[in-house]
């Protein structure tokens, strides 16, 4: 039993470390896409993930290493000593401390995430953001869009170099609905967000007031105008190709 427990904990440790590595690789891939987008005229955004400074996380990782000890020592006495460390430092805490268990076994807590704004010319850091405090409304919106789009791309697995296939055809789910996401944004921030989603290969359905169509029209194929009856008991949808809409707008402007 000592041997099986030791093997199980060793595999558990390796699995957690693999999850951590996968997150770091995903951040690397996301940064490849983010680098193509101008955060400002002179800067781009880079996501950062560093080893957590949280004391409980650091202590837990140290316990994982110390419990297994020197794997070259495989005598029955070594295994018994190893088993007792695992029992007292890990298993008993897992059974009795639910909050601690959830904290230390969620690999996302092993990393501290932040955002670095860098100059495109020489890659020097301009600003480092661990949160949005002290930023203007527009800056907060841009940071929020960056984090949101990156998180969606990561969740959908769009950071993988080879997407999953179906019958030999690359397919992946990447559909996102934005419901009046730009109603309180200025045009430059709205365009930044659309460009961000485009570079992360996300397919968008944008729900927006008519006065924001000019911001997104160069990124869309079709407009769907939704209207309600005065009584609110009947609605209809009219679809218009973006080229037809733009031509009609030009014709109206020349009248």
C-alpha cells in the first residue's frame, strides 16, 4: 500500500505540473496573437504569468517535493518514511481542510497573472497592470476586452497550433455573442475590441444600436435589423448584406 500511495502522489504531482505547463504554453500562444494588435499607436499588450507568491501555494509545492524525497532511495524503510510524510503533510490535510485543498489543487492559483504594455519599437515595458485601479474608464475597458477575449480563446482551445478535426477538416467552436458591448465605449476602443476578437479568430454576432454600425461595418458581412410592433407583441428581422447597406447609405448621403 505504501508503494501504491507513493506512485499515486507522484502521478498527481506530475499531472498538476503538466496543467501548469499547459497554461504557460497557452499564454505564449495568446501573446503571439496579441502582439499583432496595436494597443496604442506605439504599444502592444503581453499577458504575463509568474509563479505565485502566495505562501500556502509555495508551501504546498514544497511539501509535494519533500514528501516524495529522493526517488533513488527505494528500501522499505525509505518508502515507509515517504508514506508517513505523505499521510501527515498531504492526505490528512486534504481530508480535513476543504478550503486549503481547493486552493492548492487548482493550478490556476499556482500562477500570478498580469498584463504588460510594451513599446513595439524595442519591446521595453511601458506599464505593468496587476489590476485596473488608477486607470481611466477607457483604459479599464481596453484591459477588460483584452482579458475577456484572451480568456475566451483559451477556453475554446483556440491557442492550439493544430485545432481538432472532424472527418479530416479542422473545426473548433468559436462563436461569441456581444450584446451591446460597445454602447458605452468610444469608437477607438470599440474598434480595438473588434480587431482583438478578429485576431483571435473568434466568430462574432454583435448586437448594437444603429449609431454604432459605423464602428463595426468593416468587420461584418451581414446586418440583421430587428424591430418590434408598438404593442410589443410582434417582431421581425430584416437581413441586409453590408455592401447593400453601405451603398444605400452613400445614395442617401448624395441626395
